[in-house]
């Protein structure tokens, strides 16, 4: 049975067979009727006709269960994809096979009104991957993706923000850091994580997973078996400075006294909430992220070690990413060192 109806400025043809349906949209009613007639004739002749009856929502659900769940940080995918469904209910309800590049272009243009180009690129990555899997591996839609041929803006230049010494003092004071005293609250733990990142160039999540069993204070080496790029670089061993070792030794002693292995009780989400609340809302410091501490540390270290050693510390295999994104020395600073 075929149904022809107008949806927006397009004509949708739907063919149903044995409780399953497939559809396609066309510019004119005539094109829709012709396609529907061809599908019905093929079915009547006994020819094999591929019926696509899965919606975009079905594809997102499967992607979250089978792909996102295997990632190191599945939360980002869940946030992006659930936001996509919430903001685009009509698009989420469409069959995968009937989504067209024009639908993606309309979504792109709407999103660019509220987020940055780099934010859009993050949002598009999982949904684009889902369409590719649906067509090539799951058999839920045609192999041609609606993203084919759709242009997206470039991410723009990398960040060049460094944490200023005066900002470090203000942030630590706001978060309750007391020199010589180990953290007693989660807010103070956020201060310690920030300070350690400035001295080690480690990511926030890596710092919060530090423990007595992963830190060798005698050799001043931190072993990271669980980190963001473990799939590509494997276990990382991060050399640390004497100052960083002194900070970690205090946490090591406190953990030992408390009878636990972990240095921190704070998780990554809690750290982000506390840090941004104090920096953005209380101190009114603009455009500063916790991750900028890592870039600040690497920029400082670049004055003391060569790029290969710097890459060993940061865990980067791609030196272009290290130098283009995390090394943030100004031209004046570089000139002063020549």
C-alpha cells in the first residue's frame, strides 16, 4: 500500500509491506507517485525490495548502546545525541532513509546561531558516525549519507589562553587552598587538582585518578594506565618535577593516614562545576578553562626541554597537535629567547 502526502515543501511517498514501511521524499508529487509505483510493482513481482523502517531515534539508541558505551568517556556522546533529539524531535522521528542533505543543512544553520563552529563540529561527530554505521554496517538505511556534500565550518584557530600568575593566586584562594595543608573539602581538592595540572601538564581526569599505587615518588614518575588516549598510546609514564613530587607526597601521606589508595575523592564532573563556578561566577575571570592549565604547563616546560621530551610528558604522538594547540608562547616571548 502506498501513501503520498506533503510534508513541508516536499512530497513523501510511503510504501508499507508486512507491517514494515519505507519512504522517500521528492520535490514533486509526480516523482513521489512514480517511485511508489515502482516499489509496489517490484513487490508484486516478487523482487527483493529493501525496506528501511528504522528512525533516526532508533539509530541513536543503537549507537549509544553499542558504540558510545565502549568509549572512554561515553557521557559526551550521550549529552550531544540527547540534545540533538530534544532540539530536533521531527528529525529524530524521521526514517533514516528519508533524511536528506537539506535537513542536515537546516539543522546546521540553526545550531550555528547558538554555538561556536568548534561546538558544532563536536555535536556533528557522533550523529554523522551513526548515519555511516546505519548505512554500511547495520543495513538500516542507504549507504549514501545525508552528510555527504554538506559543508561545515572549520574549528577556527586553536586557543592561545594561558593562566596568568595573578589568576593562579586568585583561583587558589577562592577554592580554599592553604599552603602546607592537604585538602579537607572537595572545593579544596579542585584547587589541588588545578595546581598539580600547572606543575605536571596532566589532564584533570588523570590527576583525580592518582593514587599511592600509581605514583612513584622516589623516581618521580606517575604511571597512567587509564587516560584519554590509552587506546592510541597505551600506558603513559609521566616524569614530574620536584615541586610536583612535593605536592603529591603530601597527598600520599594524607591518603595513607586515611587508609585509602586514592589521592582524591572528587570526580571530574564535580571538579568542573566547582572550578567554573569560582572562576566564572565568583572571580569573573573570562574565557579560562581548567584545561588551560595543561597548556600553560607545557608552554613553560617547552623552555626547558626539547619537543620530543615534551611529547613524552604530554602523551602526544602527533607533534602538530602538541605544537599547534598546547604550545602557546607568544611571538614576543619566543623573540626574547632567541
